[in-house]
C-alpha cells in the first residue's frame, strides 16, 4: 500500500496529477496508469513528478497514462507554474522560474494579480525540423541531415492520404491542416494509426487543425501515450509553427482546442512561447498500489 499526497490541476482541460517526490526507487511507469485511470484512479492525462533540480528551480518528469515518459509537456509547465507558487516551491512574489525537463531547462513567466498566478508563459525552446531530431523516417532535400522543414509529407493510413508537417518541440509532432470541420475528421480511428506508424520510431503526437483567420486556429489532438485530449500545449506550439511556415498565420496565434484557448508566439527564429492559464481541481491523498 502506498500513501502519497497529490494535487490535481488542469490547463484548458488538459489535467494532471502532480506529486512531489525524490524517491528514485519508485516505479512511476507502473504507478502512472493507476493514478490516471478515469474510473479506478484519480483520473488524468498524465502524472507530473516534481523533485529538486541542480539546474533549475525544480525538475519534472512527465508520465503518460500508458506508463511511458514524455520529454516535455506545455500544459504541464503551465500547471507547474501556478502549482509552484501555491505549494511554496518558489517564493509567492516570484514572477519567473525555471523547470528542468527531459527536453532541457525551460523558463516560465508568471503573471501575478492580487497575489495569485493568473497566467503562465512557458518558453518551449526552438522548434526542430531535422528528421533525426523529430524523429521521423523521412527525408527532405539533402537527406537525413537537411534542416529544411517537412511540411507536406504524404502518409497513407486507412485508405486516406494525409499531408503532414513534422515538428519537434522537444517531443515529436505530426500536423495535418484541413479546410473541413474538425468534427468530420475521424480522429479516434486514425489517431492511433498515425501515432504508431512505422515512420515514427518513438511514436508521434498527431494534431488536426483548421485555420480560421490569420490569428486563430481550431484544433484537435491525439497525444502519444494518452489518446484524444481536451488540449495539448506542445501540440498547440507545433500547430502554430507549422502554420507560420505555411504562411497561414503571423507571429501570434490563438489555438482553440476543445478544452479552451492557448496563445502561441513565434517569430520564425527563436523560442516558441506558450501562454495559458491553469486551475486547481482538487487535492487529495492516494491510498493504493505503488511501485
């Protein structure tokens, strides 16, 4: 029997169980599916394991409901920004903090109002486009080392031809743009096929997006190791980057997901900045199986 204090938070409907733990012996790959189960556990899109860091204000591991580990999570960082202040991990007056992830150290800016964190901006790093960095078994121009973005790779799945853009935001993404209503796209049927397609050695996050205006995109996401989610921060970033490279949008874009709105800023060269808000859902104590 394992007893652990936890906090559940959500950012645009993307929900997480947050646990502070420095126990290197704990089997999070076994525990995460139990915690994330919607009927038998707490219920979440992922588990954020927070511990001290020698490189940043704190370190986070992102565990998926299937027990796999993600390199980074945009909405998870937004939740962590608010959590860190509320839980006293950083000073209450803090307006900047850093987080160590598997994709590197990321900087957060906290917008405080009346002593409360209202919005969080996460610097998600520079997007990567080389096939070996995503990774994807596809080539553009000069071959595997060519850094030119792949924006229209044909992928045939379930008798459909999908034209995909590939982006790494520290984790792999494949973005499909469509002009048809998103509800008409069979994401639940095609999502797992794309996620596990052989051209993606580490699987992939799959986004379907429709450009509404130069400053607004609507989207749905099939997350690697999770399934269809209400929102995905790194997915919103990948969509914004691919849309800008296509010439659909400018430096600023609102990405409307089923769970809410996220803002993404990218000047075409530097870091991608993701901004959103997070809310506390509840706190509790886990009395159950452990790892």
